[in-house]
């Protein structure tokens, strides 16, 4: 919830922090997926992490 709140901010620094929190959560879910052999969860989190990385790069682009 904190990451979503930060990503919705108008301040670039807060948006970046939000994306980093989302990426951290993706990593933690992947660790859990590996631990439980939940391969669909791992695949989902890899895709979501890619979107979060894209968002991290796009948040710094001028409008």
C-alpha cells in the first residue's frame, strides 16, 4: 500500500521510492515462490518487476 501511495505522488523522488519498494516486494515474492516451488508466482513477479523497472525509468522523463 505504501508503494502504491508513493507511486501516485507528484514528486519524482517519492515515485522512485515507490517503484523501489515494489521491486523489493517482487524480489521477496520470488524468494517465496522458489521456496514453495510456485513457478507461476515467480513468472508473475518477474513480469511485474519488469513493469516496475520500466516505471522507474519513465518517472524521470520530462512530459
